[in-house]
C-alpha cells in the first residue's frame, strides 16, 4: 500500500495546527511528540519520527488526527484548513461544538 503521509506532510500538519512540543517528551524516543489543543483542551497528541528522511512514512498520524487517509493528506496539502479541520472534529464528536459565545 502506498504511503499516505510523508514526514514532510506530517511536519506541515503539526505547524498548521500550531501544535506545541509535548511535556511528555521522552529523551531517546524515536518520536517527537506534539500536542494540539483547542480552547485549552488537549485534542490530539501527534508523533513525528525523528531523522532527516522526509520520505519516511507517517501513516500512524492518520489515526492520531481522527481523520481518514485522504482527509489527513488534504490537511497536509492545504486543501483542508485549520478551521475546516476543527469543524470535522466537532462533527465527529472529538471536540465540543462552538456555542457562538467565543
């Protein structure tokens, strides 16, 4: 099966989401962990494999994002914006819908 997410796309996703380096980072771990929060609530912990190979597979991130393979790839390729991603998470019940008072 073809790789859906490369390290390059995974890195773009982490940056797009504004995910912060996780405090649970473990020295010597083969992954770097990033926390994506929405309105102060942890929504997803994303993991990037260490190393310089930009073609290295990151398909594990698809589940971490609560998306299907195509939508995860679109998030990295900018077809899906941060705002649309939040709507998708709300529709799937992973985060509470906005109440309009924020």
